C-alpha cells in the first residue's frame, strides 16, 4: 500500500518546517495521577523526502529549549533549570535522522536525539503523511504526524521527589507528539 504523498511526489524534494503551523508536544505522568502536557513553541527543521526511495530521505530539527510552555510559568522555569533541561548550558534539542524506511502506510525515522548534551537513538513513527497540496500563497505543502517515547533519565534528567503515598512526583517516560507542516523548496 502506498501513502498519498507517494502517489503525488516522484523525486527527492527539500522541505522546510513551517514553525507557525507545526508543533512539538510532550506529556509526562505527574504525581502518579495524571499526564501533564506541554510544548516547545520554537522549532525549526527540514527534510529531504523521497517517497520512491525512503532510504534516501533525511530529517533534521532544532528545538529552542527556552520556548517550553506547560501553561504554568513556575513549572516552565523549573523545567528550564539544571534539574531538567538546563537551558542555559544546553539551549537546544536536536534531532538528525540516520535511517528512514517505509512502515505500513507511514514511515519509521531512526535518528539521534540530543538533549542536555546527551545523544540517544530514537525511532519516530510517522503517520498521516498528506498528499502534496498548493496553499493560497503559491507554496507546495505536505504534512505528517510523528510520535515516540523516551526516558528522561536517559538524558540526565533524574530530578524527582518521592510521594508520601508511594511513587514519584514526575514520571520517567515522556510521550512525544509532533505535527508538521512542510513547505517545498526550489
């Protein structure tokens, strides 16, 4: 089965991320009760996408750590501190793909995720790749959704607090959800 993007794009194309129509969100278990969600409001990136030969595709992204927003200023400040992201010493999070392969109707993008100066290999499950469309301003666009899970402790973020009833204040597993709108270049 082929994706809609495969049906309309026949060769490798360079795409840049439209930051105003894209998002990088996350959620983490808080107090063993609920998931707290947040997002990074400043992200940039590009892709070379070849649906005929996905193995030739490449993806890079950079996230501004200081742009974290969980709708709670005090929590955001703590997340920027050395207890978590240490934004002063490590102002960006980066992703650089190493391999891309077709997986059902979508793709798996394996790459290096660097947070706090620590790099770990992660796999993004990419789905809902749209067909290429023209927007009202004459640009060609595609969109996609991606998701993955990481352990914050793998990136040196081990701060926590034990709860009186058992468990911890902040979970270790982070769910990441990405929505991108990409604009074709050249």
